[in-house]
């Protein structure tokens, strides 16, 4: 589990009681500002007029610049909201708030820090990835997906052989948490539940039943477990499911993938 702050109405306030040095993890693709115009400057949060952040300022975590170092917050408490992705830990003055415990009490532990959630109907919602389903779907449901494979498929009925499929996403620059450096979708990203490969004949394979099917940016499908109507082609549909969504996103439908010559080997 992690802490999810999807938008600026959802927040976490940390009360340390004294000036704090803060590290938020993971640090991927975030920068900090305050609601009155503070910006990230050499690892410290300062206001736009050069003054340090003071009590009552709001820290917003969002955007596309990596926080490269610790942040000194010159106030006794601070508020974080608007994170783009899950927060696993926040280190305050060397003490780790561990949100993978799945609760505020668990995160506080013996740190002596006081945490307060804002904008959630319950603490459960703050830690349940399913509440982010609409956020993730909104990020992905209008993308164009491009299937990549080696041009032909071998299918060994009942055998352990697999075929590798990859998908490039367009555009991908604004979803770095879901793609690799080459723009290929990473299927074991946080919030992704499973991938299914279906044929027109009604057969399917799913990563929920096959723990070896998802390998980062590769769908390694046991094509020998699929059946098709055309002996020369396999008509495939790839469906991506995010946590909490049962409808799925079709990445490509009825994609004709040619078999290699005499490639369907019956057992």
C-alpha cells in the first residue's frame, strides 16, 4: 500500500513541532511550490519573494521536475497535496513515516510526529489504490497504443513457449510513471491490475492466472494456450485493467498476428 493524494482537495499535514528537513519518496517526477507562489530552489522550498516557507504555507507536490535533495521546511508543520503518484515514505528529520503500512497510526509509529489527512471520506480511501481508478483511467483512456512484436508468432499447444509483445504509447511524455525511456508501457507499474489476451474464437490468457506473463514492458503470453479460427493467423485483442476497474482498456482489438509457416504445433 501507499498514500494517494490525487488532487489539491486531498492533503496530508505533518506536525513536527520544530523546523524540519523533509524527503518524499518516491521522488520521481515531482517539484514543489506553495499556494502563494513558492518554488523549489536548490533543494529548499522558498517563497517567490525569496522568503522561506513559513507556518500556514501549503506545499504542493506535482509536475515534472525531480526533487534532487532534501527540503528544509522552516515551520513547525507543513501540508502536502496534489501528488501525481503514490507516496511510500516521507522522512522528516531522519524519521521515516512509512505509508506502506496502510494506516496513519502505522505511518506515525514511534516517530512522535502527528499526521492529519484532509479531503478524504475515510482513512481507507487514502490508502486504497482503487480510489485512484478514475485518475489512472483518465490518464490512459485516450492514448494511442502501437503493438510491437517480431512479425510472426509460434504457438506450441500445451507447451511452455511464450511470445513477447510490447506496446508503445502515444503520447507518453506526460505519463513517465507508466512508460520506459523508449515510450513502451510498463505493465507492472503501480495501479495496473492485469493484462488479458483474447482471440476471436473466445479463448484467452490472463496475467492474473499467470505470474510470469508480465515482465516489465513485455507481455510474455503462452500463445499455445490460445485457439484461433484461421489456421494461418491469430486474431488477438489485448486488454489492460487498472486496479478497481472491471471493464478494461482495449489497447488493440482484432489485431491479426500472422503465424510463422506451420507454426501451430499440436501436442
